[in-house]
């Protein structure tokens, strides 16, 4: 100010010179505005008052220094109203920013250009709505529009003034300060994702910092990227926290609905609703997060799987109790068992498909829980089928009239409904194997001669007919099921054998082709005795089978005495082949 006062005093006797100075400053400002295509800035109060004072002095006959009193008044007025060069620049900046400059009583500026820009940013930034969760998208669009418009409007002149970096920095910092406030106010994982997507995709895009009119200054390289990273970390933490709460609440609701639908057997929605809702619950947010970042999607999925494990542990405990009670009923309904198996199968498939590269998500525990639930359900189902088969086959083998189709109709009644084909095929495979095994065990408990009297002289043919009927029925219920009636089909061939060699060949083929025998090692020897072979012949047949070790006898000091007995028995056995069969 001292230098300016000296300038004023030196030009006191030359008012025309002072006017030329102001005209020159105004002319330069007008020139800049015309180049930018902007409107001419309004005159500042200090200029207007000074020009009015000059006009008044002209009318009062002011001529140089003739009137000392007028000279003192004019000197004082100039000292109070004459704007400095910095003030002129500051006022031009205020005019461009559409902000009223804050000037103190002594005429000096009370804030820097940075403060003025910050004030302009605050005034041009849209306020968040009261119902932010419902209108977040619209608000972010307003923010995008306001920031982009101001940067494009102010960019060219700020670049000539050397304030472009300051402008970008002010808007960048205020934007993320605003985003921090928004992040604290949103309450859903969906809105967290909306904010993150805006920061990562919209903010640097051509719709904002990447706008074509701003590319000469390349604002993306000038903004502080650390602000982005810090905010994104906060947003990620907020997102994961919201996901955990939301998924837990939704899974709890699904579990409550499942309890209410335990007796709803006729509604297909109730049958598939449990696993469909569960999969959608743990898949929705990771799927949306994938649109932003694969790493973010994996982090979200890990949280979902952690909540899924807790949910499945509760579900398994409650379902085991429910199914255990149903299995004890005289005529239990099959749908709850199939529904549980289907749910476990579908959820397990989804986890296996989506768990790749997900860390710390308890995949092994989830799979073990589902496997245990499947095993328990299948065990209860097999127990129901076992009890049903034993009751009906016991009655069947005691009756004189052969009515195997009655049992077949019962099987069709139990398993005729359309369930998930993969699950139904798995269940019917176990049912088929179980019924074939129980049938064979009941067969060998009955005297061959009694069955001949009750059924027909050709027991083998009767068994074959039953085996074929069983296979056709199970195949119709579950196409492509494994054939478990091969051992029953071999009964007729075994009964028709007339020599020990033929028996050995038939038994060898049964061992090779019939997996039922491998699960019950005593079944085949029992079948040979049921045919009528002696114990010695049964041992002889069994000893020639692959994997069968002949029983060793303790060796004594007198065993050499009976060596010749072994030779004689070998010769005799060849002569008795026909007679024993």
C-alpha cells in the first residue's frame, strides 16, 4: 500500500493520468473477456464511486491545486477508494466465480484466491436430498453435472491465470469430502456399490474429469489419487459390513419361511423356493460387485459364504430333527426328503462353481456340512425303503399266489412324483440296489422245494420275471439308472447247472458282473447252499473265485499220515461231480 500511496501522491496534480491508468486496467480485462467469449464484468463498487467522484469534481470546477480544501478531500478519497492491482485481479476472479468478494474496511483482500475458489465450489455443489437412499443416483448425476460445468466454464481463463491446478484440486477435495458424507448416510450395500461405481467409472470418464474440453490440462493426472484410495478403502469396509448384516437377515428370513412350508407338498414354489432364495441371497451382491472389480466381488463372496456356513449349520440341525420324526411314521411322505436332497445338491453345485479364488470362505466346511446332510437324508430314506421292502417281501414269499406287482405298485406310489431328475436318479439307484438285495436275502431263506410248490416248478423263471419287472419299473421312474438285478437274473442259470464245473463258471460270472455280492460276502455261499450244494462243494466253488483264499488248517505232527487221504479225495471228487449236482 505504501508504494501505491506514493503513486497516488505523484499523480495528484495529474488526474487525467490517473484516469488513464484505470481505463488501461479495464481495457485489459475487457480484452480477456472478449477472447473467452464471456460477458463483460460489471464495474466494481470502488471504480463506480471513483468515477462518480471525478464527475462531481468536474462540475465543481476542480482545476489542479487551486483549492487546498478540495485537494485534501480528493487525496483522502483516492486513498480510501483506489483499488490495487491485486484487488482488481481478485474482483475479476470473483466475477468469474460468481462469488461476492469479501473486502475489509481498509480495502485489502481478507482471503486468498484459493479461499475464493473453495467458496465458489461450496456454493455450486448440490446439497444431498433428505431421502438419500432412494435418490442417490439422481444426486450423483447433479454432482457430476455441476462439477463438469464449472470446470469447463472456468478452465480456459484459469489456465491463463495459472490457477488451473488450484481449481482442480479444490473441486477434487470437495468432491471426496462430499462423498465421505454420502458414504456415512447410505445404509445399503446397493448404494455403497453405486458410490464406488461412480468414483471408479463415472468420475474419471469423459462425463467429468475426462471431458474433451479439459483434456489439454489433463486433470486426471493432477488430482490427488491418495484421496481416491483412502475413500475406496472406507467404502469397501462399509460395503462388507452392510453385506454381512443384509445376508444374515435375509438367510434368517429364508429359514423362517422354510419352517412354515414343511407341510406344503403340493406347491412347486415351496419345493424349490428354499434353495433358489438361498442362492440368490448369496449371489446378488457379488454379481453386482463384479461389474466394478473382480477383487471386490471375491471379497464380498467370502463374506456371503461365511454367513452361508452359519446358516447351513442351523438348517442341518433343524432339518435332521424334522426328517427323523417323519421317517418314523407308518407311511412317510417322500417329498421332504427329496426337497432336502435337492436343496443340498443345488447349493453345493453353486458353491463349487463360484468358490474359485475365494479366500477364507470356509468352502471345505460348507461342503462337509452339505455332504453330512445328504448322507443323513439318504440314510433315513433307505431305512424307510428297507422297512417297506421287508414287510412286503416277507408277505410275498409266504403267500401261495405270486403277486409281486403289488409291491411294484407301492414303489411307484412312493416315487412317482417329479423331483429333480439328478437327485431322483441317485435315490432310485439306492432304492433299486436295496430292494434287489433284500429280495435275494428273502429268497435264500425260503426252501427251494417249498417255493416250487407255492409258485411254480420253475422257480428260476419266476425270479427272472420279478427281476425284469423291478428293473422296468425303476427305469421308468429314473431313466438311466444302474442295473442292480443282474444277480437275480443269474438265479435261473445257476439252478439249471448240472455239474460243478458249470456252477463254478456261473458263480465266477456272478462275482464279476454283480456288485451286490461284493457288498455281502456271505450272500453267494448262502445261495449255493440254497441250490442244494454240500458244504464241501460250496468251499470248493468259492475257493476257485478270484480273491478268495482257501481256509488253512492247523498243521500237526500227524498230518503226514493223512496225506494219502487228500489224494484219494481228489480222485473221488471228480467221480462225484455229477452225483452232487
